[in-house]
């Protein structure tokens, strides 16, 4: 009877650890938001730079570990205070399409034109930079695959930049049925 109890308890312990880890992540995010709101409540010395915006995106990488990517024009500073930056990090989404072996990067950058954007792809890093008047965007996106720069195609419409580029990694082999003799 006690052996059954131990076997039953092990899966719960593993599940409890997962929930404890998630609870820690949410607690960290809550503390970060509290610091942000405390900063916004403080008197503004330069009202021309208002509003602040800050966000983060949580995804799970191929290794199963969560990845947090921040965006916005406010940077967490010392003592939990937010500092506004003149350069904004755009909200970026990446997706890999196995069917055509390509990576698509989408970035939201309103208020500029396609002539204001500079894109670079080199050594596992895609760099996006744009400037027009007081609108300044900059971000660097690490990529795990080696990319074929000759296949890169970018479009910019209604504040959305979309970059499609093929990966040099070989696509997964297709399944083949084998006849039995």
C-alpha cells in the first residue's frame, strides 16, 4: 500500500514543480508591471516624450524553454523605474514554414515609409532599423538557422514589415512507403 502511494505521489510532485515554476514567472511579470506603474505615477518632467509603452512576448523555443522578448519605448532601469528611450523596439513575430523551408519575420513599425527601413541579415542575426522624424525603431533578431540572403524578400504595408527568407538547412525528408516483398 505504501509503494502505491509513492508511485502516485511522484507525478504530482513533477506537476507541482511545473506550477511552481509558472507561478514564479507570473510573479516576476507582476513585479515588473508594478515597477512600471509606479514610474508612470511619478511626475513627468518632459511631457513631450509621453506616452510610455512596454510589452513582452513569451514563446517556447525548439528546446522547450520559454523565451521572453521585450518591445516598446520604455526600458526597465535602475531601482525598478522605467526610462523612456528615443528608439523603440517594434513588436516582432517570427514563424518558420517547413513546407517551403522559409522564415517569416513580421514587425509592426507605424509612421514610417519603406525608404526609411534598413534590413540586414548576417551571422545568425536579422537587424531592422528605421528612422523618420521622431519615429525611430531598432531591433536585432537572433536566428538559429543559416539563411540564404539571396532569397530574401521584404514588403512594408500599412505599418507592417514582412521579411521572408529561405533557410539553408535541408528540409525534413518526406516519408516514403516501402513495399514488402
